[in-house]
């Protein structure tokens, strides 16, 4: 008995435990209140629990109306940062597509979106060399760009915005800029305390630029549950930084914030760790603008520094805080075990390189310290959403008629350029929400009754529902604002309410009912233009037409002619003086002598046949084919519009470039600079570029000798820029797409010099200014200085491409950087394994060895170990005669191969020995340093 009851008790207890356990799991899986987790592209409507975060994620169907679900490619699945990155929703249709999330009006939120391309469409868009970017709107205002050009497809980009909900929903929209189909992987909404981030209000949102925590942190990202607001804190120690001997500090003491000063609620765990530097140093800089796709130049940044002294003793630590060269806070001393969050409320700073410095003051005995750091950029919430009543009613109309139009997404009126097709809005009162005044839904296949929602739109003036299949009666339409109601050619058969009749009779409403059953026997004017009245009308019209013609048309034509001639003359004069004006202002602003031709916009339009044939696209803009008056072919590079206004360094740069003449550098023929255009005109080279040639398939492959010739050509061009120009010109973006070929396969370098004009002019150009993924000097991350040795590094990558026929970054099956791949191949076996298979052993062994050796020299990680271009040229030149004379005898002789394998250069072997951790160094070298990116783990 006892035993039995005890046993029963036990089972009972364990059942209870089980229930409790299940409950705990369920309780844990509950997200904190207000958290919304959406896995975009997830197709199962029941959602799932993310195991790493222990939070449920839902499918996105109820938050979005458009788009297509996709999975990333299987080979990227294993590397996906988390579950959400494995699926995505893409938006091939429409220029704006929006998600709408429920919110509380006036409440502050953090909204995060992530993007992992994963080559879902198998188009390799992020690595095909073209521009791949799209825009994001928060509500009706521009938030940020997502730039995935030259991007590893397995990497995630995340974007965050801190914003105040304008209504009971917040929307985020993806904007198609015509440079790739927008997509999204996940969306997360996190409520903040309304006292947090005091610079965020209804008219100012901020976009995440960077958020770091310091100290000895192993997690790449710290988030929920350490941070109850689920902000992403990146580990500073996880990013590359060679510049300083950082020292990590930590404490187990709690770091508190004074009541009323916790505008940021930084978790204590984050404040308990800090970084300082060796006492021999007096300052530290935190530069956060790294990476090819990050453009800070046009941004206005607001930094927030979090400091807490966590040294056990009470040291004398004082420092000045700078944003670039500007002093933000003088003589700051962190409090012990208490956080000071330093920021200038509402002050957004221009700091094109996003560099912040902490400088020890003279009286301080210790160098500066830092615990955490956030930077935000300004998002102006200047555009207002459409009147909420109008929005509500339009949405009901949309639902009522089941209208699925690509543009009917997001806010109906705002911003103007994305307003719904068929609507017109009143924006005239700039401090009031736009109102809908016209709705044109004629010939839209509408069926059923008249949507009652139209009747509540208190500013609607013109409603056109003609040529549909509407049935029933016209409702008792009381709307005072309505002036035109066009219901012609429908199936309306019900009676017309008196209220409408009266308004029509009073001349307040123009009602058109032609072509409806209700007009079958009616002679009312609103049924006119129908068969009954038509004949009379037509007769009348026919009679009056000739008179009308003479009475109206003749004077009109005469007047038009006269007016037209006047306008033409004006235009002609204006056209001339317009150009003159351009020249005049140009003369006055720039006392420069530029010997090359200056084109007008009209001339460019003419020579490019209205910009018809695009021959290339790059970071700077689009390149068009053109033909000059004398028949010479040219390439017209039209620089991106956004850069025009600020490009003060453009002309000096053009002046410099116009003086560069070398057979291996593309010749600048002319330029255009005025309000309408900013363009450069170059010689056109019909042979395409080296990248195209190297990846040109199996049909045609360059011979070894041709490859060496092109390499020498390019090297000579660079040597000229580096050594023979004063001051020397750093190309900054040496890569195979920038090495063009003439019809004799002579290599000619293009795109030099330009990046400097843009970089220094603090303009809008992103990618090219800091090089291209795979070509970028690793030292650049530490110094942010581009030197001639930066070009040598990139040239080394080009040489490797020439030898191997491989792209600088490719999948094998994991992402691999070409120099590492070459090292691995050589370490594993033979140097011959690296050679482009299409050469079919038709190459000179000793010259191969020398070229590989030279290329690896060029890609040394320390710039000081790399050769100069002059040295590169002389080392390449030596190889060429040898190639020419020995080519015949060499081809297909395995003898050379065998002897070669035994004497792989020592240097290469040494490099190959630490092959195993090259994979991660590739990642940190090219990914970890980019602030907006990277693989991130579930928590
Ligand atoms: C506001 O709307 C105008 C006109 O549609 C647009 O040009 C502007 O970029 C918008 N502003 C923001 C911050 O998005
Ligand atoms: C960093 O922390 C780990 C433990 O998390 C510890 O083993 C290591 O020694 C620390 N490194 C430094 C430099 O403090
Ligand atoms: C904390 O600091 C001590 C030295 O002060 C160090 O030994 C320890 O590894 C640090 N712990 C972590 C987690 O960094
Ligand atoms: C900080 O101090 C260093 C060394 O004295 C100096 O080079 C640097 O210009 C200072 N930074 C600023 C912003 O003044
Ligand atoms: C009305 O409906 C008929 C049949 O459903 C269809 O054939 C016709 O195209 C529709 N007319 C309009 C204007 O939508
Ligand atoms: C019109 O709006 C009023 C309140 O603004 C609401 O009570 C009414 O139901 C609405 N009518 C329609 C047809 O939407």
C-alpha cells in the first residue's frame, strides 16, 4: 500500500515536474512584451522557436502583401548566421514594397532588418561586379541604403533604426533603385523606454551606424538577453585593429547609473569591461568607417560614448574627446563604477571618416579608457504620412475590390514619387498630412457594389469609377467635397438618391452615369451623351464644327505660332547664353587651364545617341558608348548625380588627369561639368576589360605570353602614375575590370585618379573610394591611408588572377581569398595546380615560378615588404623575351615540371605553413572590419 501510494506520488510529482518544465519552456519562449520577430520568407504560418534566442519567430504573411519566398542556396545554409537568414522574401515587382508592423502611437522603438543574399536567385548578383543595392524607408522617409555590391553572399547585413511610431503601425519599405531586386531576411521590432535616446523624437529618427563594446569579449555580438532591449553590441576586440596595444580591463563590481541619467540603459555586464591602452600612449582613435560599402561622407553622425572607471584604485584618468578634429568634451574623467554616457543631444556632426579620438590630458596619469560606444546617423522624418482617415478608407477600398496593384503599397500619398497610381493628393499645406483629392479607378475591373469607404473621404473631389462592372445603387452620397463623380459605363441600376440629385441640380456635383442600366429610360443630363441625346448633339456639333474651326482654331493657331516663335527665339538665346553662363561661372570659380575639350550636356546627349548604349557600370556611375563628330569612338562616363553638387575637387582632378599621357593609361578626351552633368569622356577601347577576357569561358583563352604582356602593360601604367607624376597618383582601385584592352590586346589602365577627387571632396561615392572587395590592402584597415603600396597589393591580386584565371574571391566550396588559395595549392602539391587550366601546360616553367613569386611579394601584408612598381616592371620585363624565344620548346614538356616541384621558393613554403588559419584571417581581414556586416551568431 505504502509502496503503491508512494509510487503513485512519484509519478504524480514527475508529471507535475514535467508540466512545470513544459511551462518553463513555453514561458521562456515567450518573447519579452512588445517584441515582434518576423522571419521573412518563412513559408509555414505556424512559425517556430529560434533555439539560440529562445524566442518565437513568426512567418511574414500577415505583415506584407507582396513579394516571393525564397531559400538561400544550400551551400550557404550551413554558414547562415541564424535560422532567419536561411529564407528571404524578394520583391521583383513594384518600386516600393512595405511591411506593416503593429505599434503603439508615440512609442519609441528599435527596428532591425537583416539581409543575407545567399545567391538565392543563382544570379550571383553580389559578386558579379555590378552595383547591387536598394533603399529602405522607415514609413515615408528615407532611412538607408543596403549595398551588397562585391559582397560575400553568405554574410548578413543588418540595419537598425530608432524611431517613434507615427500611428498604430510602423512600416518599413524596400525601394527598388533599378540596381537589383530588393529582398529582406528578417525584421525585429523592440520597444524602448520613451526616455531612452532623447535625441529621437517624432521628427528625428536615427539609423544605426555602429555599436561597440570593449574589453576582452569573445562573442562577436552581444544581444538579448544580456541586453534586454536586444541591441546588437559588436565586440571591438573581434574587429581588426593593429594600431594600438589595447589592454582589457574587467571588474565584477556592479556598474550603476545615477537615477534619471539612464538614457541608454547600457547593461551592467557591458560596462563591467573596458579597453585602455599601454601607458606609453597618450591617445586612442576609434575609426569606424571601414569597408567598401560604407559611405560616411554625406552622413551626419551622433556619437554616444559610455565610460565607467572600473580600475580598483581611484586613478587620475582624464581625457579630451574629439570627433575628427573637433573637441566634443574637454577634460573628462570617468566616475568609478558609475556610467557616464557622453553625447551632445541633437547635435549631428559631419565627420566624413567617422574617426573619434580620446586624448589624454597633460594632468592625467593614465591613458583614456572606453567601455562602450554607439554612433547613429540622422534620419529626418520630414515627410508626413497621408491623413490617417484617408489611409484607412483607401485600405478598405483596396480590400473591398481586391485590388492588387504593384504601386498600391505603403502610404498612399507619401513620399510623392511613390504615391499610389491613380491617386492625386494635396500636399499644399506643408505642416499638415497630405490628403487624397482624386481617385481614378476607371477600367480597373471593379465588380460588385459601390465601396462605402469612399463616402468618408472628406477631401475627395474627383472620383472616377467609369468602365467597370459596378452594380446596385449609388449610395446616399453626402460628401460635400466631391465635385466630380464619374460612374459611366457600369451596371448601376438602382435609383439615384435625392441628396445627389439635389447637388447635381445645384451645380455642385458633376455626375456622369452614361452607359448604365439606370439611364436606360432617363433623359437627365447626367445620362446625356447617351444614344437618346447623341444624335442631336452630333448634328449640332457637325454644324458648328466648321465655324468653330475658323472662329477658334485659326486664331489659336496664329497666336500659338507667334507665341511659339517668341519662345523658340528665347530658348535659342537662352540655350546659347545658358552655355555661356556655364562657362562664365566655370572661369570665375576655377582659374584652371584645362587643355582638353569641354562638352555640354547637349553634346554628350548627341554623341551618345541619347545615352542609349551602356557599356559599363561602376561605383562612380554609368559608362556609355559614344561617337564623336569625327567618327572617333569614346566612352562617356557619367558620374552619379548625387555627387555633382559637392564635387569641388573635380576640376583640379580633371586638370591633373588631362596631363597624364602614357600608352598604358586611358586618354581623357574631355569632360562635362555644369548643373546638368558631370562626366568624363575617354578613348573607347574595343577589347573589353581583363576580367571579361580572363573569365571568357573555354572557347578563347589568352596565351601565357599574352598574359605576361598585359601584366607588364598594366605595371608600366601604374609605374607612370606612381613614379613619373608629381605628385604621384595613387590609383586606389586597381582591379581586372579597370584594365582595358585595345584591339591589339595592349593593356590600358582606366579609372585612375578619380577616386581621389571624390574621396577628398567628401561626396557620395561609396565603393570605389576605398577599393574593391578582394583587392583591398589589409593594411588599409589599420591606417586608412591609401599609398602607392596599396596599388601594389591590388596589382598582386591582378597578377594572381592572370596566372590562375580565378576571381579574387570565390567559392571552393567555402569563400576563399585568391592569395590564400594559391598558398594552399602550393603547400599541398605543385605550383602547377594554380595555373589556369585553359593554358593546357602551354607556359614557361621558370617564368611561372618568377611571376607567382612576384605576385606573392606584391600581396605581402606589410606594405614595406612589397616591391615598388618600378621593381615590378623590371622583374616582369626580364621574363618576356625569355617567353617569346622559349615558348615552342617549353610547351608540354613535363621535365620542367618535375624539377620545379622540388624547389618551390622558400618564401612561399613559409607562407603556406600557416595555411590553416588563413580562412579566419580572410574573414577578419575583409569582413570583421566592416561595421555593418558579418556573420552573426544567434545570440
Ligand atoms: C520627402 O519627400 C520628398 C518628395 O517626395 C523626397 O524628395 C524626400 O527625399 C523625402 N524626404 C525623406 C527624408 O525621405
Ligand atoms: C580573455 O578572456 C578569457 C576568458 O574569457 C581569458 O582566458 C583570457 O586570458 C583573457 N585574455 C586577456 C588578454 O585578458
Ligand atoms: C579579468 O582581468 C584579469 C586581470 O585583471 C584577467 O586575469 C582575467 O582573464 C580577466 N577576465 C576576463 C574574462 O577577461
Ligand atoms: C590627440 O593627440 C595626438 C598625440 O598628441 C595628436 O596627434 C592628435 O592630433 C590629437 N588628436 C586631436 C583630435 O587633437
Ligand atoms: C465585366 O464583367 C464581364 C464578365 O464578368 C467581363 O467580361 C468584362 O470584361 C467586365 N467589364 C469590365 C469593364 O471590367
Ligand atoms: C465614417 O467615419 C465615421 C467616423 O469617422 C464612422 O463612424 C463611420 O462608420 C464611417 N463610415 C464608413 C462608411 O466608413
